[in-house]
């Protein structure tokens, strides 16, 4: 195994699950390993405490005549459950069929470490970098980066840069350079419905009181029209229509045809907002999704109970120019208006992040396209992304800097799902990409 | 502590949860304890194996000149979860505030053992019983008695009797004799919706495929009209309208006014089918309840996942003259018709039991009323019950015998819920009731 892969395996072995308090120490251990790695390469790396998980910052020796490039990544990962669906343990990486299998392999440890190892190679060969480098790696991306914006605010001067690069998005097909210029935003909420003071016998009391599980279902059902359109009042008011060049460009993008979505998802059929194809639906149209729903008896067999409460975890994906805080208020008003009779409604608004779009034809955008062209085959594809990286919007608002999204994640990487993987080939390409990217951006 | 309470504490200490395969041995141990107790009293008791949990049969010496009375009970109990809501452990009974606290205290171990101990007292004092007695105690009532009907079929002659008595229903108020003459039936189904082949990232794929958790919510929402009426086509076609004398009698029944239901359930408001009060809604009108719903992320915090599947456990309470098998087919047709696009629907029909009603003014009905009058204060109340005892219908169909429901369960007993209890006073009254009941039925 190469030294690079050995580093990645070590990095992947930390169960750095940011959402789960039981893994707090694992997240910290992982951050410390990153700091050690960066210092060992000749950068000056430091761990910065936050009220949550720490942020790692590293720099080379800066020179006022060079351009300053910030590379962002995150070392935290999503939970790995359901564990029984993994073919190999999520935190014991394995290589099979040319891919590295582990939680975080693609999202984001594999992509983040490729940049680190590209920098390591350049430093080892040349002793210096063509740019002033700032590495910023956080441990809370999977929980909405609650402490990164305050950190940017308080370290604004130190983090001043000309351009930001992130590899935490999709590559449209193997060996195809992909430049992302837009992301969906997100707005989360958890809704609880309570009814009787405790679980009731559904025979003795069923019929006399509202059932919270039925009520939560009715509330969820109210969120959409039968055709899949979101029914929240005002939801689409600020949605920026797709431009003609975008629809034309996206029609050329490999791997994102409807049939590709069907194959990758394994869904019995595609389904979504009328008038758009799958790429358009996921890149440029907003959604309201249930991430989890629960209430009443969850075990084997039957239990004839009328549950005391039920919950639903919602996340809304937003597109330019929807404002998360406006949308959350619209959601709240909708839920209150549609709450069934006989139950109590509790709404807890969760994390949010603004949608993002920049111009892929800017000076730095063109440099990135050249780097992608040099690393991969053919013309780079210009796309948006369905996922959310709220921090990209924060970079723009706080640091005043645009972000280039140089994705290395394939659509079958199963990020956030069991059996996440990352091709060895993408890992190695990521290392090469970093080297030429820094050169092109320096021009 | 009295010897009777000691017996009850021992009986309650078995976690005889019939639905959970992990408790199979506990259920068997409990059955063996019952057999031992009955043999020790001078009855001839035997444990009969079934494909599930065993049935206990006991008899005295029969005499062709006496009437034959069968007393039915069940020694199995509901699951005890959520455990954290119990004030004392569910299988370590305690007496507080004049009540016995344990899973099964009321449903059905307390009531069943009261009959056994009444018989023990009569035998100890008189050496014989005024009737030919058959005790039939099963261990699968809480899972729909799947093996009792076949057992009745194969032991038809041995179980031939003139009347059946059961104490597994409600007493309308403390110290108030209650004769139940009707029960709701039940029809259960578990519905699963599957979508993508695995949990998906809700950012990358949300919008392009149907969300199974949303779909199950839409399906559940389709089961009712906003006013609480069940929306399944044909559902009310065979419902027997309430008779005038029933509504008048029930208006006199203490403890079942709307305000009592509100107090006992602790619901923020009552809610149900228009045109009926709470007693009528629970005793004489059918329902469609969600017993459990689940799908996607169930843990703390958020996980932005589009779940691969979701489920709902449904139970429909039925009233005369609804036929469970007809209703289940109507339910199936409804679910198939209303299944949202883009997902797959799986319906597993579960256990069912017919609704029941008999004439409370028959010869045995009057004998039961006399026994209740002698044991408690005032005129007995004639009621129906919202719960289901499918076996009552089986007794009628297979043995050709009617069943008297002499309930000792108070509405605040929290059966099927945490902190189930049974007043010591009801336990002692049940022992007395058995003695006078056998005398009255013998006349």
C-alpha cells in the first residue's frame, strides 16, 4: 500500500461523527491527527477550540507578492447506521474493486486528504508553494457548521484570501473534470405532535382522541401536492428560474440523465416536480424532505397502542434566491395552519444554510477549468449541486470571497449511506489536481 | 401481605410478553406456575402445547346434573416499553396508594387470579363447587390468540359448557358492577413503503425520487377525512346503528362522560367521529388507528437522509356487524388505490377478531347481574367495550356458547401503558364475585 493510502486509512479509522456526543473524543483525536500530519509536512498547523468541535488551520510562509488560496475541507462524518447494511465495518477501511470503502471515504476525508497530500508532494519536491496557502478544516460540516461562521468573523484578517477551493461536491462521471458553481441551501426543522398524556390502549380509547401518529402523517401529507410540488405558501416566490445556457450545458453532462438517476438511486420510478428533469430537480429546484418519522410501537409484532406522541425531522433544500429564515417562517406558518385538531404542535427550527451560485466564467473560474482540463479528459463540465455547503455562502458574506467547487465525488459513492466508497483513482487524481490547481491559480 | 397477594405478586413477576420471542421461556415458566397453583388447589390442571405459547386447562370433578361454566383468562401480557416511564419496574410488583403496580396487574393476571383464588376459597371451605368448572387460560391473547380457535376446535367436546365468564374488560367506576355485552373486533395490517435501494443523501437526490416517509404519511393521511371519519370505501356499510335503550343506559353510566375521557386520557382535546360522544365512539363505532409509524433517522440531531423505506402498523377496531376479512380487503384496496407515485407498497395483513354482542337480558345475563349486585353497590351497568377479545366470538362460533363479561378493570388502570395498576379492593372483590357468580349461575 502506498504511503498516501496508508495516511487515508488512518484518517478514515477515526469515527469522527459530529452529531453524536458519544463520539466527541473521536472527533478530537481525528483533528489532532490532522494537525500532526500538517506540521509534519512543513506547514504551520494549529487546532482552534470552538464551543463544538475544533477547527484546524494551517499555513505556509506567506509572501505578499503571491495570491492567497484557501482550501476548505471537513474531517467529521455522518453517522454510520444502519450498521448491519455495511459489507465491511465503516471505520475499518478496505480496498475492494479499486475503491476504498469506509464512512467518510468520499465525504469528505478522501477529497480533503488528496489536497493535503498534493501540497505535501509539492513541498517535498520544490520546498515551496506557488501561492500563499491557508488550509481550513472543520469538524462540524455534517451538523451545519454552527461554529465556523463565528470563527470566520473573529479570524477575518488572518483568513483573508483571493479565492477558495473546496472538493466536497460531485464529479459527474469518472475521469471528468467538474466545476460546481451553485449549491442548494438547507433549512431544517423537527416537529413533534403530542396528544394523550401517555400511550393509550387503542381499543379502550381509540375513537375518542386524536392519534398523534395519524396527525403527524396528515401534517407531512400537507407539505406536498400530489404531483410532488411543495405546498407551502410562498415557497417558490424567490426561486431563480433556470437560465437557457444552464439547461443546455446540463443536457451535455454525462451521468445525470434521468436513466442515470434511476439506476443510481434504485428507486422503482423517478418522481418529482413536473416540468424538470432529474438534474434540474436536484440542482436548481427546492424540496421539502422527511429525513425521519417516528411514533408508537417500533418493535416486532403488533402492539395495539395509541401513541402519546410522534415526530418528524424535516429538511428543505433551497435554491437561489430563497432565504432560509424566510422559508423557515413559511414552513412554521404552514405547519401551524395545517395542524390537525385535538393535538399539540411543537416546532423546533434547526440549522440552515443559504443557497449559493457564482460565475464559472470569472478569472479564477477559468483557472480552475484549466486545472481540471489538465487533470482529467475532455472539457470540464459546469454544474450546480443538490447538496448544501452553507459555509460557501458564509465565505462569500464574511470573507467576501468566491468558492470554486472541484468535486471528486461520484454519484454512486453512497455518501451518507451504508457502504460509502471512494475510487483509488479519484484519490490519486485529487492529489494531482491540487498541484496543477495551485499553479493555475497563481497565474 | 395476604397469601392471595403473595400469589398475585409471584404471578406478576413473570415477564410473560407473548409478542416478543426473547420472552418465550418466561411465558412457559408463567404457564407452569399456573398449572402448579391449580393442581395444588385440588383441580386437575394440564398444560397443552400449541405452535405458540401453551394453553392451561383445569377442571373439577364433573357431575352431569350440574351446569358447566367455563372461565377464560390469559396469563400473557403486553410489552412494557417505554421502560423509562415506569415509576417502579414492570415485573417487580409494588403496592402504593392501595393499588398493585405491575405490567399485567389488571390485564389480565389480577382479574384471572381473582377467579382462581375465589375457586380456591370455595373448595377449601366446601370441598366442592356448585358447578362443573372448566378453566381455560391462554398465553397469546395479546397477540390475537392465533392458536386458541384451533385448540377449541380440537377440544370441542371436552370444553362443552353452558356459559362462559371472562373478567378482562372494564368496570365503569370503583365498586360498580359492570356487565359487558359487546366488544369491538379488530383487524391489523402492517404496511411498508419502499423507494430507493438504500438511504440516499437528501441533497444529492432529493427532488428526483419519491420519499418513502412522505409517501407513508400521505397514505396514512388518506385513511381519514378531516372530521375524523374513516375514509375507507364501504367501511361503515355493515355498522349496526346504536339502539335507543343503549344510548339511554350509557348516558347513566358513571365515569364515561366526555369530561371523564378527557381527564383519563390527558389529551389536549377530545376528537372523533361527529354525532357521537366518547363512550359511543369507543364502544359502538369503528376506528382506524396508527399503532406505530417509522422511517429514516430516529436518533438525536439531524441526518439529511432520504430514507429507503418506511412502515406503519395499523389496527382497525370493528363493531357489529363488520366482518374483519371484508374490512381488511377494503383496507387493502384503499391502500393500493391511494399509494403515491414512485414507491412500492407492501401490505401484510395481520391478526383479526370479530366484533361481539350478546343479549344482557338472557337467563345467564340476569344471573350475572344478580352476582354483580351482591358483590358491588347499586344496579349493574350494562355496557359495551372498546377493546377486542376475539376469542369471545370464537367461543360463540366454535363452542356455541355466549360469554358474560364481568369487568374489573378501571379506566385509569393504564393497561398496555407504563404504570399499569390494579386496586387491591378490585382484586378482593373479584375473589368474592367468583364465589357468588358460580352460585347464581348454578341456579
